[in-house]
C-alpha cells in the first residue's frame, strides 16, 4: 500500500471507532436495532491490500469496539470472520472484475454494491448476534436483530459510501 493509503486507512480506523462508540452505540431503536458502521472499514479496505493485515486490523477494530462496549469479544470475532470471507464475497459480488483488480467498491454498479454490502453486513450480524445471544431458543430474536440491524447498517453504510466517495 502507498503511504497515502496507510494514512487514509489509519484515519478511517480512528474515525469509525470514535463514531461507533461515541454516537452509534447509543442509538437503539425498539430495543434491538443498532447500526454498526465500523463494518465500513472492512468493506472499503483496498482490494490489493495485504489480506493478513486486514484480518489483524479487523481484529483490532472489533476488539476496540468490544472494549468500549464490554461485549466480550463478539465484535472482534464477527469482524475477523468477515475479513476472512471478504475475498469470497468480492468474487461472487463483482465476478471477473474483482479477479483482475479492476473494480472499486464506490464506483461499481449499484446492484453489485448492494450484493456486496448486504452480504458482508448479513454475515457480520448473524455471527455477532449469534455469539451475543448464544441461545438456540432465541433464534427468532437473532434473526430479527440480524435483519433489522442489517438493513439499518446497510443504509448507514451506503449513505457514508456516497457521502465520502471521490467524484471523478
């Protein structure tokens, strides 16, 4: 990665942690809808970036959110999981364009962006809420929390993506 990308990812990491723990963690609609914008970091990490570094940074990001929320590592586990499956999701979302590194998430067609963001958010949330609730008798609560928080998180991510995307 270039020095500007390292700087940009460092600033993005810090800002996402601050926004998540200072603002978004205090939003709780109807008791189970909460946006998790920090997932945005894993979504927009450079495609040609170091994959092991992404997994490590995802762990740090999730662990930092866990430390502020005293949530016992569920955010770290979910973040590492989506960082690990990211290449597979990119491949089925963007196809050949991903294999040749000719795609950028913020300039891709909207249907491909939607598949990518929704898949990553769904995988993150299903693991997050499964580990957080950790009770098979509460499967409906897990699915309801995953669905509604996932939709809300996806909307917040798309707003952020379009708000801060560079216009060519």
